[in-house]
């Protein structure tokens, strides 16, 4: 437009009609382009978009948008862009073909991430451009989609972890209390239990809330304890020891839930999370994975808080996924553990994730592991190159050896 204005001024002074025509054209073309693109601002509305999307880390998922044409835009190019976090991939550029008024169009694009977590996608932006590329008008259409990226789950070999002392867990408690409640199995109340299942006579007699579980011969309850202390882990991103621990927790928890074990997740100061046995197994699995997807590094006293929560928890087989620990870290675990049930621990060799770790750290981890084993725990070590299924098989073998002693 500036060039056109200069040509117009020069043409008037030089009395050059051809130059005047070119100048007027240079001024008029951008103005026409601006008028066309501005008029098309309200031509599309966002009718619908995916409200939520759940994918597994490393896999792809599709986000859908539906746009509706209110007025037919002429002489312009339309495309949609969606605000996408970098971790989910590049922002999509979705061209919109010519539409008639009242017509709708479904658009889809894919996202993927190797990093677990919950991410917000959107709002969508309508971009309008003229054929010559002189004007670019943008209009926010709004709308957001929540993309939950769950930790990956590795298949694990079947293993009989057994029970110590023949008690602990749902099955043992059911046998112990069935005669007290007219052959109805009882257990301690957990957050989320239906209050209509409270057995008031047993509650009054015991002094604690008891509920009917109506479970016969079920598998033992499992408490899955995750050590998420930032100082107990090393490495960066998806190659860190914390991410290995989260993936191991997802794999072990899913494996146990699908084998019929009620699983309760415990980490740091957060309340113990459990999923009602009446829910379908896959719904329980999804609840566990969503909880682990949001797990973040914790403070240095996080394991101590987990141990306090363990002391308030109902009995059950304990599976602890530990980071870098020493004797001082594991002593509270020994005191809080219910000795009537099995206890298993995976101890991270965190020094292997960083080359700058001192040998003393490895010696402290070995002493802590020996201390756990001496107290009746089944233990195994894990490093960055260890497959989760192999570590699980080693842990199961250690539990089998412990039962034969």
C-alpha cells in the first residue's frame, strides 16, 4: 500500500496515467483482500470437539473437531489450527474446503507423547487468508480437550506370590469373620465404600466401621507403595529412575488387578487410593493408571509419610517400589509392616542412572536390601537396563524361596 501511494503521488506529478493505474491497483488489492477476509470471520463456528482423550505413552490418539458453516465465504482460504502442547507434537494445520451454509465438517488430527501426564489442547483458531497471501485474519473458536497420557503397561509373567501366616487380605479376613456376620464376609471400611454395606452390629462390637464385602475365596489385598522422592531418583525425562518406577507400578498393579487382587495405591502424603471391587476390572485398571499418570516427584519426607499411611491401612500384601534407600529409610517400613502378610520390595540401583554417584550410595542400598531380607521381605534390585517383567520374575522367585524357609 505504501508503494502504491508513492506511485500515485509520483504519477500525479509526472502526469503518467499508466503509473497511476499501477499505484491505484497496489493500494486497492490489499484493501479488497482485507474486506474479503474480514467478512469471512464469522463464516464458521465450532459446533463440537472431543472433550477428553486417553492414550498410552508411545501410542497415538485422535482429537476430533466439528465446524459448522453459517455463511458461505467467497474468495478466501480457511484452515483451523489447534493449540497443542509441544510434548504432544506439532500444532495441526487443518484446511477447510468450501462449505455451503448449514453444512458441517468433521476434522481430525493425531497426537502422541512418550511423557505421561494430563495436557490441555486448544482453543481452536480459525485462520482466514486471501489467495495472494496479503491478509491473515484469525478468530478464536474456543473449546478445549484434555489429553491424559497413561504410563505404559508391560505384560508380566504369572507368579504365585503366596501368603505368610495364612492371613491378611480379603480372603483371609473373609474366612475369619464369616461366622461373626451370618456367613457374610466383613472388612474394614475404605473411602468410597457404599455406606449401605456397613455391618452395624460388628461395627459397634469392634469399635471400627466394618462393611460387608461378600467375597468368597478372593485373592489377597495388595498395597502398592511407590517411593516418589525426588532425591531418591536420578536421570532425566522418560529415561529417569522415577519413570521406570511409575511404569513398574502400572505394570504390577494392572497385572494384580487382572488376577483378582484388590489393589490399593499409596504414595507420600496423598490418601490411599483404592477402587471398589464391584467395578469392572478394566475400570479399576483405568483408575490406577490415571492416578499414576498424575504422580509427581515428592519431598524428602515423602517415604516417611507413606509409612505413616501404611500404619493406618488395612492389612494386605505389601509391594514396595523403592528408590535410593539406606538403613534409616527402611527401618520405619519394617516397623509398619503387618507381619501376617507377604512383603516384597524392588530396590532401585539409582547410582546406575548417573555416573557421578558415590560408591557409598551403592553400599547403603545393599545394606538396606539385606536389612529388608533379614526381616522376612522378598527383595530384588533394579537398574536402568532391567526389563520390568524380568525384575518381576526375580521378585516372585525370591518370594517362593522365602516361603520354603
